[in-house]
C-alpha cells in the first residue's frame, strides 16, 4: 500500500520518488528528443532536471529540520506528484530555477527562529530572493515572507530591517556589472519586470483545469487541519506554521499576477501544499480513507495525459 510504503523515510522511498520525478520531467520535455539530437539542448534539460530534483531535497530538508512534518516520505512524494501534474512548469526553466532560489531563501527565513547569525541569514534570504526575481519577476512577493519572518524573529532590532536592502544593492550591482560586461545597457531592467495579466482563458482547458481544481480542493480540505496542528504546536513552533501559511497565500498572489497563465505559475504553490497535505496525511485517522486519497493524488498526473 502507498500509505505504508511512504509513511517512513528511507532510501527506497527516496529512490522511488526520484524515478517518478525523472520520468515525469522527461515525459514533459520529450520534445527535446523528437527535434533532433543536440548536445546543448540535452545539457540544458539535464541541468534543469537536476535543479528540479534539488528543489525536492531542499523541501525535504526544510520540513525535517524545522519539524513541519513527521519523518515520513509523504512530503517529497506529494511534491513530485503535484509537479508532474503540471508539465507546463517542468517545461519552463525560469520557474524551475526561480523555485530553487525561493527554497533557499525560505530555508534561511525559517532558520531565523534560532536567533543565531541573524545578519547573515537576513542577507542570504534577501540575496536568494533577488536572484529568484531575476528569473521570475513576481517572486518579488516573497520579500513579504522575509518581512513576516523578521516580524516574528527580531523585528524590534532596527538594524535588521536594513540588511535585506544591502542584498538588493549587492545583487543589483553584480547584475549591472554583468550586463555592462556583455555589452548590454540599463534597459535590461525592463526585461526583468513582467507585466500583469488577468487572462485566465487557458484555465478552460481540462488538462490545465483538472490539476488546479485538485490543488485547490486539497488545500481547502487540509489547511483547516493544519491550522488545528498550529494551535496545538509549541509556542516556538507556531511562527513556523504561520510563515508556511503565509507562503501559501503569497503564492496565490503570484498566480494572480503572473503574465502567462499557462498553469506553470502554480509550481510555487506546490511547495507549501506538499507540506500542509503531508501533515494532514500523518495525522488523519482512517487508514482506507488515507490510502484512497493518496491514490487519487497519484493518479492525477496520469489522468491528465488522457484528457
């Protein structure tokens, strides 16, 4: 059974998820093999695949390090299944790259709770968010998560609020130097800033609508349980739960503002959703219901290929 196999964290479950992610990624990008052999295209696709896998490992580390879930493999399985359900995201290298930067920033923000090396952590978090912005502009909203994290941990210390500004200046200077080095000009800023679009017409396609409907349903179904877990958590743990809830809300803002509503913009939402639903599966009673729910989730990426 799926629930029994993935209820623990062991090498076999990790390998299974890695194989699942690999198959899903290269199925989504199978066009690279049909358009003629190209070393450059293969190398680029393999590089993005590595970053996709890296995102899963960072997610697993964050959840385990901060005790956001129990030591099971549900979180990595759910992320893998959700991501392969939207192949548009796996075909978008900018979103995959930006996702890695967002995860690195979130890792630093959640580590604020230790109170150690706050200046370094604030700089790192701002640094990674800035790089995420350069690859996918509307991840600029994650500065809101940095601010929320700082409000929970150390917001009363005035100098902390200026450190993210140093990150912005640093990344801006490095980017400007690079652009000038390759012969560009200041107009690159216009290329970074994305427009805002409220055209959701692509959501009318059943292959796009089905996974999105599943994501929203699962979120609404499990977020209330997550809120109950938050209320039962220790005082030191509650801010972490709240930050993750804010992350889920911030990703809805990215989805709303994204210039291209292809479904790929939901990739960022999968990060908090995987943790929230994993928490639900670890705590819900009813073995057969849990098994049924997990099978439904696993089947979604397969079902969309027949639509």
